[in-house]
């Protein structure tokens, strides 16, 4: 077709996709075009606004490297990441809910022994985690792989820290025969998402705060179960109801209990207050 106009161009673009060999790709692209065109019509998008959008997306791409994923951050702050997670990992009552993956996970974290300190040399309030992993039927899951990671007290992950060259505050553990894993870390703190890039500019333009409530990331994998990617949030955090990436689930809030100086769960004597977290993860069996 020639001489397309604002009224018939959408149908023509979709028509040209009709012979796409991959039917799922054809379905996604046709729907994407319809929604994009409908958006432009609804807001009567100007050429200047369209070009500003192109520049913004370009900046998002340029901000990505092997240590930073601005595209994931954009998806997170628009609520798209949590929407996709919720659609793909529906959980029955009593099963641990899925939350956003976030942009700071790294492959290749060290595999550590039970009770190891992932915060060795990092400032913060000591925190001892003891967690139980079970199936939806109540059976302990032995040999599950548990990947944990978190930010420091300044809100920085190791990949963001200007002075750190090794992995810190992240490790991989394995559940024992009774389904337990233990570790030592520091109590998580709330922190702002990175705001020095285009997503930060967007948040400021929208008058949105950039904060995430304090949390510990966990990814748990076991044969025969849906992979669990979740957080354990800190009860009482000021940002539980306004998480910048929409990831809070009430069922994922943990009770980090404060203790006065004394003997810690690992038998060491501490001269400073410390915290303990006892938590249960329940995995969903695969169909």
C-alpha cells in the first residue's frame, strides 16, 4: 500500500507481519504495534516528544555494561518487571511469592560453607540468618542451591562500589538434609536505586522517590521445583508501601530480631548488638 495515513497505517504494519514464520513472534509484534500506535494517538504525540523518547531510550542503552543494567532498572521502575513475574509465577496461598530479579545479580558467586560470613570486612550490624526450605507439601528440600546477595549500609552493591574489586555480600549456599541453610551477614538497609542515569532523570521528572525498602535477595533452585527469586524485606521499613520498583509482597517480610551484645548463634561473643532472621521458604513443584 501507498499513501498511508494516520487512520490506516496500523492495519498495514500488522498485515505485513502476517507471514512471520514464528507465530508467537508474530503475535507479540502485532500487539506491540497496535498498542504503540494507540498510545501515540491517545496522547497526540508530537514529533518533539517522540524524538525526546528516542533520545531517552538511546541513553538507557548506552548506560548498560557488564556491571549495570539500566534497561532492567527502567523495566523495574515502570512496574513491568513485577507484572511479568506475577503473570509467570502465580503462587497458591502458603507458597513463597516471586519478586523482581533486579539488576545486580552476578553469576559465579563463591560457594561457601554453612554459616559463612558473606559480609566479612564490611561495616554494618551483624545479622545471622537461619532459613528452612520446604516444598508446598511440607517436605524439607535437601541439596537446594541458594544464591544470596545484598547491598551494603550505603546502599551499594559490590559491582557499584568504587573501592571493591572482589565479590562481597553475595554467595551461594546449599541446604542440608533437613532443608536448612545458615549464613552471617549485615542487617540490610534501605537504599536508592541508581539515579545518575536516564532512569533517575525520569524519576525526578515524575516527582517519585528512588528508594527501595531494606531486603536480602534470594534465588533458590531445586530439581522438580519452580525457581524462586524473591526478597526477604525488613519489617517496619519506611518504604514497604512505596517501593520504587513495586516488588514488596506482604508474605516476603521477615522479622529481623535485635539482640543485645552477647553470644551469637554461631557461638561467637559479640560486643555490639546483632540481629537474627529465622525464615521459611516454600517452593512450588513443577507441573
